[in-house]
C-alpha cells in the first residue's frame, strides 16, 4: 500500500496541477496538455436548452509542480487558448493566455483511514477572457484567487490498486465576474503495472453575478487512460462532455497529455 501511495503521487493528473498528495522533496512533475473543445449549443437559465452557438477552443497547458519539502509543494500553470466563436451576436477569433501559481500544504496522514492524506491549496491567477472555467462568459479577462481543501485515499478493486481524490474550493474573481464554488472528484484504477483508467467529475457553481454576467453552473465528466512508458514518462488520452449546466456551454472535447517526472 505504501508503494501505491508513491505511484499515486507520481501519476495523479489535475486541471488544478494538484491532488492531495505532496510532490516528493526535491522532485519535479511537468504535465503538458493539448485540450480541444467544441460546443454547438448551450444550457440556458435553470438548465433549460439555450441558444445555438459555435464555440471551438484549442488549449495548450503546462502544469509544473516542485516538492519544496515534505509539507510544501509549489505549482505553476501556464496556458494559451486559441478560440473561435460564432453566434447570433458576434464572430470572434482570438488568442488569450493565463498564468497561475500557488502552494499546497500537507495537513496530515491517516485522516479517515490508513494511508489517506489531506492538504490545503492556495493560488493566484491572471487570465484572458477565454481562460476561465466557464467559457460562455467571455466578456473580460481578469484576476482570481482561491483556496482549496484536498483529500486523497487509496483503495483496492479485487487485486487492482486504485485511488480517490476529492477537492472542494472557493475562487474569488475580479469583478464583474462572480465568485465560484468548485468541486472536483477523481477515481483511478490500475489495470496492470503500466495502464491506469480514470474517471473525473469537474463542477463549478457561481455566486451572485452582476451585468453582463448571470449566475451559472457547469458540470463535466471526463474519462481517460494513462500509459506509463518509463519511470519518468507517461501519456494520457481521453475525452469529456458536459451532461448538465446552466448559462454555460454544452462542451465536449479531447485531451492529450505528456507527464514527465524528474
């Protein structure tokens, strides 16, 4: 089981470049991802069908984390979005970028069961209009800051090792964007020593909004597979879609990531 914890540490993904486990002291992890998004419709207010639109985004993202010591992990994210939008009001083609940095602090081990872990994360972010979590609200870029509680635990399915990771957070965003509550869930199972499958659920719920924004919520499901080619290199490939939401795009897309550990 201790070996499982080390394996989870090396190969957990994130859009938040995180997970509850700490990066081992003095080591790096870099995840470089290409994410392709397509949306032809949106969810209206209250989850009803919204307007037709054409939204396409290619996102190049790099998540880097470094183990400063056994209790502190530093992380940095950069991303560039190439976006094309065509709806009844506008036709837009643009490129925008984002930078995010922060720290994850180890709160404790064996919190609820053996070998589990809890941590807390604090981050700051500056982003372009199309680099925020809900792409339908694209009027302005800005800044954001947040705090996130993380919990991770290993488990077994028959003879196979697995893990759970849960993250609950709050993001403060520069006006007029509303603040957000975030809930992310990840479950992964190793099918064999070099292949892991993951299911993930990403949820964003806004607070009170001011014009030109309205309250929104976004829910995404993602499935992917990770192949470990060596101790240092792994490849992740998968897809995602939005089964529900309100005042947000009905997105679907593909993700391809290269994980490097050194």
